C-alpha cells in the first residue's frame, strides 16, 4: 500500500507546485496595479477593491481546479489584463453599479459564445503553424526580458540564471525551483524585496446591484468582450493546442463565462483562458509526464484561491516582489515553450512565411482599436497565407502550365 508520503508526492510533485506558484506570481504581480487602477476609476472603496480581488481570485481558482480535473489537462485561467487596462481608461466617471452591469453583459456574451460553439468553430480552422507563431510572439518579451533585466539587476538575475543552468545539467526537475530560491534570497539580502507593507487580513465580499446603462455597455461592456475573446482566449487556446492538449474549447469558454456572470456583482470583471501563465504549466518544467501537468494548473488554482481569500495582503506581497525577479523566473520557466513554439511554427514549409509574419507581428506589441497584437498578428498571418496560396496556384510551373493548387 502506498504510504501517505507517496500519495502526497503524487498529488503535489514539487515541479508542479512550483510551476503553479510561478504562474500566480507572474499573473498577479505583473498586472495587479492595473486592476487596482481600474477599480479606482470606477470609484471603488477600499472594501470594494478588496472584494474585486476576492472575486477574481475565487473565480480563477475554481475554474483552474475544476476544469483541469475535469479534462485532466493544464487549464489555467486569468483575469483579462487588456480588459483591466481598457477599464482603467473607460470607467472614469462611471458608477460602480454601471460598471458591474457592463461586466455582466460581457460575461453573458462570453458564455453565449461557449454555449453556441462560435469561438471553437473559428479556432478549428486556424493552422497549427500560425497558432504556434502567435504563441511564440506573445512569449518572446519574457524570453528577452530575462536577459534585458540583467543590465540593471545583474545581482539578482545572474545567480538565478546560473542556478538554472547548473540544475538543468544535474537536477533538471528542480531547475526552476532552485532558480526562484536563488533569486529570492539575493533580493531579500540586497533589500529589494520589501515586506514591511504586507499585513495579513481576510477579504470580505461586497455585493453591488448592477445598473444597466446602454452608454456604459457600448463603451465598456462590448469592448471588454471583444478584447477578452480576441486577445486572451485566442492565445489561451493556442497554448493548449501547441502543447498537444486538445481540450474541447466551447465548454472552457462557457464555464469561464458562467463563473464570471456569478461573480461579476462582487467585482469579477473578466475571466478568460490564460496564455503566458498557462504556458508555464503546460511545459516540461511543470512535469516530465504531459499527462500529469494538469496538477500544476490545479495548484495554480489553489494559490489563486489564497490570493482571493487574503485579498489585499497577498496582492501587496506580490506587488512587493522586484520586477526583475518576476521577469527572470517567467523567462526561465518559458524557455522550453518558446523553443517548441518556434520549432512548430517553422516546421511546415508551406506555412513557414505566414507563421513568421504571425510571430513578428505579434511580438511587435501593436495595439489597434483597443485590441492587442495577438489578434492582429494572427490576422496578418492569415492574410499572408491567403496571398501566398493564391500566388502559388497561379504561378506557372517549369513546363509553363499553371501551378497545381496547394492543398
């Protein structure tokens, strides 16, 4: 009979727990300030702001744990960072009740997209090479950020990188764990990790009765829906598909939308499939066995629940982490995913040019009409593929006859 220790190691392998923790560290610390800004733009009180963190943490935790266990795949969810940025600019002068009304409309549209299967039908028609190029473009900034941060934070970054290289040679399963410990220790020693402002306290939910204003729905609700689907869920599905997880998309979208509807009155403005943080849990660093990597997403959900329950305290802790430490550990955790994405994007010669255009356009960070570069990069890749295929079908072959259509 397996011992208690054996069961614990199976349910909580160190690599999966650390991958889940890093996902939460990267996801929350990199954009918590944007969420706070959005809440304050709507006139949120300190209690309502804490309620936002509670609702978002519970929403992400429940969906990460539930969907990952249901499909035995690393399904990681996140709040909509572009959506939060959009609200930070669009909620000025809007009441909290009107903001909640807009959140509900956006969440209802996301739920409807999942139930009707619209989004999945679109995703099934996108070539794998293009989604891989899109994913590589999204993650490129984290790979380059790992080395760019060394210029001003060499004391923190180099020990992390050195620890990672050492462990990749002799302790590959614990490379990220040791690198995180090394970076955190140096940051604490040099004083860049400030913990004095962190105070432990439980978050309390604050219910806000929604008010539906068509002006706010048009200016905030509908753009929030478009941005969440085009910039977030699109790349989230690409991450899963790129690592071989063919999870049915419609239920994922439907459930994130449903949970969002239930928690919107408490401040949950947008839930979606994660991309960058999901890639940490779907890669080989999370677990050597792809069939066991769902445990990393489950642990991410557990940590997200902690973020929600302890609200402001956990957020203050994550915000206190040095930016260099967050960028460094994210870059190290995503190296394998970036490599596999680029290899997949460029492996098929027939799609190579369009995949390269997708990668470059996405990596550029261009934003138009409030929609991020992931959508525009994919659109540019599809247009390149259409033009390229049209040209190949009309060019004459060596005999002077029209070329054969490309399958």
